C-alpha cells in the first residue's frame, strides 16, 4: 500500500513539475503557444473569493487586515495566470462588495446562494475558493491548507495536487488536506476545494500574506496545480 501511495505522489509531483515549467514558458512568451502567448485549452475554472461586503471574515492579528480583501487579491492574481494560460475563468466576487443585494434580509444565505448560482452557470471544470485561516488559540499555527468535498474523490485529488504544489515550493505549507462541511464545496457536483492561504492569527504568516509578492507566489502555485489536475 505504501508503495502504491508513494508511486502516486511521485507521478503527481512529476506532473506538477512539468506544468510549472510549461507555465513559466507561457508567462514569459517562450512556450510556442497560440497568438498572444495564451494556450487555448478551453478549461473552465470558477474562483470564489470568500466573504466580502459587510462580511470581512477574520482579521489580521497585527495589522487588522480583512480576510475578504486578501481573498480578492489572491483571486485576482490567480485569475490573471489562468487567463494568460487560456482558461475560461469565472469569479463569484469581482470587487469588495458582497453578493447579498441591498434588500436582502438574510444576507449570508443570499450571498452563498448567489455564489452557487454563479458557479452553476459557469460550466466550470473545477472550483477553487480562496480564504484565509485563523486559530487564535494556537497562534503558532501557520501555512496554507486545502479542504475538499468529502463526497468526491476528484475533489480530493485536486486538493492533494494543490497541497503538493504549495508544499514543494512554499515554506510551512505542508499541511494535510482535510474534509469540511462547507457549503461552497457541496453546492456543486464539480471538483471543489477551499484553499486557506495562511493564518491571519499568526503574525509571521500575516506579514507575508499582506505582500504582493507572497500573494503572487500563492496564486502561481495554485495555478500550476489546477492546470496539472486538468491536464492529468
């Protein structure tokens, strides 16, 4: 059993490495792609920037930065990589606003139902929801972690690819994938994951997460894993 698991990890690692090289070629315009440098793959990807509007999510322990702002920043960067690659990208949230509407009484429920509607209409092949974590009781906890739909083996495979891509390239991100009873994971029959990009309850993580360079790094390796999954 160990040999089978080890072989699978090695195969996934090789695929992700190959995609990272290919993706780098696309981004630098040296990959022999179609006009404009984009690979016309036609894959559909829905990206959900968690929270928004009056729901700011968790806040940073030092800077009090809102999770919703960071979620959108990473989402936009991930979108850029995917668009250059040639994917069809749908965002559930494109700005700082929530999706609940001005007259909605139950704003949280309306917000989540709207996300489901957008994802359902997107014809996406996979769904990636971007969030930030927080665990004030254990402030030493840090690093990205991926959650998946417990009812979907495809969702689990996507989560493992993202975990591997992040853990091989970003320090402190080798956290086990986990299941979770989350609406955004179960509102679609497509492979869906939540990427918690780091802990805003950890000052070191927060200091990284608020920087453009680290956001770009997270987005890039999530992008590499997503493409590896779709092309595998």
